[in-house]
């Protein structure tokens, strides 16, 4: 496995060197140098915010092609609840799931089904968690996990030790397929249909495990037109859906938290809003809460950049769709959480904002950065190619930029040279 895999990539031919992306990146992972954007790999969390805001479509997401299904004898589709909100006038989930089977999948396992099991597991964990430990943070959004890992590493212990529904769905689906077919597990492929690039990265470069249970990731926007064509021709759908209101609600913000049957929770969406919440949690100002549901995309998973529908419309469709569903169709047996649901989180925290492992050296670097920052106007305009004046100062310290990259400082230097030449009678 490569040291870093990122779904979010840059098309330099389309990049115009504007600064929209550097101003919106939550981890300051982008710089504009020599007229082109550059992504700092170790800082990127694949949230897709740069894809959303780039007016030139220079940022794009990598994901798998459906042709890779041919590598497996038995193919499993893992549709997320966000997919259900993409289709107008969808009144029966079975029509969508039957359409997926007609696309070439042998088995459908709803991620919403696994989400209901995760909700049940979360309730069990919260019953035994001490209040002094502070609120639990959901592990469902991989962009949030990576944000905490690189920018708020001291909060890593607050993340619940549960695998995300996508991973659990793939694991359970493969177990069922082995029992049903007798095939070796290596012959069975599980494919997630993703609303966002962060989940692509979670599969290709997982945290806390050597290999994902998911074998491939397709984009909702690629699946959508093919699936819509199949759905329009279905007269008698198969009875395939095995999820209820709780599972389907995970597709939008608030769905996961409301499933806990506990009013001491907070739901936040949008990367900027989430960062404010994490800052408050870092300052121990949210200790009265039990649970935090945080989503990088506005609206939750329905807001991912690999969807096709407006997130507000998609969320409204989910609300309408779930009206006739049972509350929940899936619960864990017994009073304990299955061991295979646990997430190995030993590698969860890995800050890239640390200046040095040596405390004295770190303080000295901070002092130098502060001194350099004072030379700049403090406008955080981004014209230098860095998101803030402090970020430019850090880049200078680590030889990634120069002081005259600041247009205001360069202008002052040019003015000073001109005045000097004038005083010498040269101009």
C-alpha cells in the first residue's frame, strides 16, 4: 500500500491558479505556487470541499470503474441510504435494489441495515461509558476522522471504537455470501456506491486496519444514469429491502444521533461548522453532551460531491420515503457488541501540524513563525498562495516559500528600491 492514497486529485491543465480552494480547505492542505494549485498529501483529508468550490473543475475524485466487477465470481452491491434520495418519486426501495441486481450484482446488502446494527451497538456502548470521558464522536464520516487525526489529535480518544456501517455491511455480506454459495471469500467482491471521495479513501487507505472489507468503490453519479434506466422498466420488484426508518435516516444529518433515543446529542454538518464544534469540545465546553454526530458535507451524506441531487431535495425525499417503513429491522443479539464490530484505532491520531517532536525546538520555531508573521499585513488574502499569513510564515520557515511571495511586502520592497534609486538620481 502506498504511504498515502487520495481520492481527491488535481488536473493541472484546468487549474487557473485562483485561490478558492486554499481559502476553503479545512486543513490548509493546498498552496498555489507558480500559478498552479498543489495538494500537500499528508494534510489532505479528502473531504471534497475543494471539488465543491473549484470554478474550473480542476479538482476531481478518483474511484473505481464498474468493469472491475469482472474480477470476482460473485458481486455484492452496498448501497448507502444517501443513494435513495437521488431519485424522484421513489416510493419503494425495492425498485432501486432490484435495479442494482439488474446491473449485474448477485446480492444486495443495504448499508442502512448495517447502520441499524451500529446504532444498537452505540446505545450499548453509551450505557457503560463514564460521563467524565466526555461525549462520544461518531466514526461514520471518514473525512471527520481524518480531520481529527491531523488537526485535533487530542480528541481521537473520543471517537467511538466502532467500524463504520460501510465496513460492517461488507463484512456481514461476505459472510452471508460464503454460506449461501460455498465460494471462497476471495471470489466474492463487495462494492460500495459512494456519495463522497472520503469514503473512497477510507477503502483504499484505511485507518486502523490493513485492508478494507470493501473491494471497490463506485460513484453515485456514475451509477445513477444506468440504474435509473433499469428502474424505469421494473414492473415487479424483488423484496430485497431489510432496513427501516433508523437505517434510512443515516443518509441525512441527524439521522444517526436521533437513533440513539437520547436527547443529549449534537448534530453538525459542513466542515467549517464541524471545526467550530471540535474547537469547543477541545476547550471542554461540550461535556454535558453524550454524543456528537459530525458530517463534513452539508446535509450529511446526501451532500457529498459524488451525488447528483441537491442535498436539501435528497434529504426531503428520504423523509418522505421513510414514512411507511418500520422503525428498525435489525438489532444485535445479546447485550454485548460483537468483537468484529470493534475498530482498531491505535493509529487514529497522527497530527501533521506539529512543528517538531522536540519541545524546545517547537517553541523556537513558533517564535520565528510569529516574528515573520508580524512582517505581513494580516489580511489573510491568499494572494501569496497560502491560506493565511501564518501559513505563509510556516512555509518560509520550512523553505517552502519566500517573504516576497507576499504581494504587499513585495510592493513595499519595490517602492523602497524605487525611492533609493530616485535619491541617487538614477531615475
